[in-house]
């Protein structure tokens, strides 16, 4: 295979991936106006449903524009030898492979962020604002951006530097060291994300004593779930959308409720949502997801080790001097079809887990309370009640509301 052939394969993958994604978006959008299933007829009033239709269509159009911009930007960068240009800049600053890689990716990440920030701004302050979701101030938006960039530089840059260093000292066997490093990082983040990262962006406070905390503790005791850490997060600082999540394991496990969730749901509905989260823990979904993530990472790094040293990867992106960082970029694009397949498997597994967690909540608490909570959450986020089956299969990590309703009511 020649570098020119590989160049066109890379371009082909980017275009085909984009067309496939937009095709799925389009067939999903065609179902926006479908009649609401009778089981979900009580989710929206007529005016609310019309509002949800407008919101979905506006988000669809915006997604089409922003993703088209991103793919055209990527193609232009490849065709006009942008990677070679940035590589030259990095090499003029340093001759150390680790620093070259850090400068190279730093320039690309910063440039990409600057060019896509207007889309993020429009999404937050125009679309989300228009439909009553946005609570983010311009100051918070800017601070989030700066904190995000700083975290990427420190954490992402640190991991990248170590991986490049491993490659320098171990050659093709670098992937073993990189896999151990990333596996340790994944476990560490699962354990301490809520304690170390979340406070940089949000305030977390223990759930105060009262009837809600009492009901949660009574439920936890009933199912033999030791739960000392129940926190409330100020999600309303950025959005009216509600959520709850479970994080950590062992002594570090905690349940976090968005303040918006507490405002939107009745106490029994909140306990039902938590029963679902406890179901994930009891069914060992946390560990299963962790292992799947680590195994997928190992497979990706092993595959990377087979190809990253091939000079064809660098030549395909018009870079004459082979290097790990250029090989990593080319491999990342070539790997995307495999990534799509692993993503489908992970989403399928995730949807199965959601059904199991729903069933656990139904068996140990109240299925009807969980249904009413899911309906309220869908209503408050103007969710799509009629997604296309193919779109669910490819993109959804959770079953649709209708699928979850039918499972909770009939077990199918």
C-alpha cells in the first residue's frame, strides 16, 4: 500500500462516517412528528409537545451545521497539510519527542477549541436559553472553558507525555506500560472523580436530614446497601435539566442528586431513581463497565502498537519525518470503524444494564414511582418520545422511555 492510497482511505473513512451519522440523524428527525404512543400520552400537554417538537428540530438543524463545519475543517486541515505545518512548528520549538508531541497536540486542541467555541456559545446562550434550560452565566461558561483546558493540559498532557516516553524506551512494547497506566487512571477516576474533579466545577453538599434522607436510608438498609454518602450537587447553576448518578465503590461509593431532581420529583420518585442506581451497584454493572473499558483500551493500544511505527501513517498526512504523534493521529482516524463497532457493543451492554437496574428498582421499591419519575424527567428535558429504532441501536446508551415503560409494566 502506498501513502497516497492510505491518504484516500483516511479521507474516505471521515466522509463515510459523516454521511452515515447524518443519515441516522435524518431518519430519526423524520419521526419527530410521529403520534405519541398511548402509553406516554400523559407526558406532554398539547402546548408542551409542540414546544418539544420545535426544540428537537432546532437541535437537529444546529447539529447538522456544527458537525458539517467540523468535518469540513478536518478535511481542509488534511488536504492543506495542516498536520505537517503544526509538526514543523513543534519541531522548531523542541527536539525532544515528548515535548514535540505535547506542543503538537496542544496547538491542535487549542485551535479546535477556539474554532468550535462559538457553536458551544450559541447552543448554550441561544437554543438552551430560548427553551428555558440554560442557567449558565457568561462568567461560568468562560471559567468552565478555562478549567476544562487546564485539566486537559495537566491530565491529558501528563498521560500523553508518559505514553510517548514509554514508546521511546520500549518501542512496540510500549502498549503494555501505557495500558497499565491508563487502567490505573480509569480505576482512580472511578474512585475519586466525585471527590477531586466535580468540586472544580460544582458545589456538593450532604443531603440534609429530613423525610427524603430518611426514606433513602430506610430503603438502603432494607436492601442491605451501606450508604453513608448522599450528596446534592448544584446542577441548577448551569441548567434546569435533572440527573442523579452513582460513583465510586467500596468506602468511596456515593450517590449524587442534582438539586433540580429534588425540585422536580416527589420523594418516592427520587427513591425509585436511587433504587435504579443501587440496582447498577448490586448487579455489578460498575465493575463490568470498568473491566469493559480497560479491555477495550488494551485492545486499542495493542492495535496501535502494530501500526504506529509505520512511516506510511505519517506520509499519508504529508509529514516526511515519521513520529509517534503523527502516527497516533492517522491511527485514530483509521481506527474509527472499529471504534463504531465497540461503541455499538458497549451501548447494547449499557441498555441491558439499564433494564436490569429498572427491574431491580421495581422489585425492591416501586415500579410505578420509577415510571412517573422517568416521564417527568423526559417532559422537563423536552425529550424525543418517538426515536427511530436504528438511532436507538447506534446512539442510545439507555433504552427509550417507551421501551423502559413497557419493560417495567410487562417485562418486555
